[in-house]
C-alpha cells in the first residue's frame, strides 16, 4: 500500500483508473434511476444482499444455486454450508456497521469475523469452543485457511498488525480519492494480509461493501460487487489480487479496474432484479 500523504488520491491518478471510476458511476446511476427503485428499493437491497452473499460463498468454494441459498435455514451441517452461512451473516451485518467503520474500522473487522465464525459476543479476544480464535488478528504461528489463496504468500503476524493499523488510520483520516479506489484498497489489503485464521474472504468483501455504502456511491447497497467478483471467476480474482500485492502501478490499476468491473456487474444484476420486480416475476 503506498505511503504518500494521501496514498489513495495517488492511486486515483493511475492510468485507466479515472475511466473505471467513471464507468462505475454511470452503471450505479443507471440502476438507481430505475423506476422500481422509487417504491421498492428495500426489496432490491434485500435481494442484492442475498445474491452478494451467495457470490461471496462461491468464491470461498461453496458455489450453491441461489434458490438453494434462499431455501436453506441450516448452515452448520458441513463445510460448504458453514461457508454459505458465514457469507450470509457477514454480508447482512455489513450494513449495520457504517458509523463504527468511520471511527474504528478495526472494531468492525473484528465484529465481522465474529459474525462470520458464528459468534455473537463483543469480546475481541473470544475463542470458540473448538479453540479457534475469532474476532482478533492471528498471532505468530497460528494457521490461516483461505481456499482461494492456497500457496499465496502469507505475511507474518507482526507485519499484518502494523499494516492493519496503517489501513485503519487511512480509513479514519479519509481521502479525496473516489469511492471505488478506497473500496478496492480495503478489499485488496485485507486479502493480502489475511489477518484472521478463517473467513478472510467474506470479511474483506464485506468491508468493500461497507466502503461503497459509506462513501455514498451505493448508499442503498444495491450493487453487490461480490456478484461481479464471482462472475469474473476465481482465477481472474487471484490474478488481479496478485497485481495489488505486487505494489506496481500497473498491478494496482489492474486490481482497481477489476473491482470496478465487479461493481458494474453487481449493478447489472440489480437492474435485472428491478426488471423482474416490474414484471411481477420476483
């Protein structure tokens, strides 16, 4: 992550980023301008949360049909079910944490991990009955499970802690950079760090969602970027993330463009939902 006075603003000036930002804004404006949004925006939001969670779980290795996710109520039976349940919980929780995010993003990340892991306590040092630490960054020697990033370089716990603190300071300080840039950096940094032992993917994608909402780009949370990330595929996701991790201008710009495309595809998904609602088909 760059270390200039306003590193996000510097990223916004990279080649191609302004075009991605403009394309995302147009896509978001189109879905917000749909006539269904005037009276039924809450239904569109609810559907976007569900579809975003399903897509986030798919990236985590549990690619369930939407109707199966909609139908199921028990998400503890097996590893795939737990992955889907974690994505559903954390995606729904994201919209409740906007005010806290602006003041204490690390508290939000701890809360998201607790929720993903199935916990419902406030103690950041909580440990589940199986001995798995939740709600706090991993310590030295603690393993990390992230199916999509197996073999991906893993930073040591001290560096993770330092970079988490730097990310939190960046969020609290604010930036003149476009929302897409901020969301992409938060998402990319959390995936690069993988600060928790489990569920880093759902937490990172939920944090991206929070930034998009809190920035005002997608205040009703109807443009599920998770859908776009899944639609572009796991290989493309990892390849783009490698660009972020490289820290090169080209790699950073490619990751931001990838995230921008994900938001556009999420907006397209919700446009289809609006059309279905208008026809009475949803």
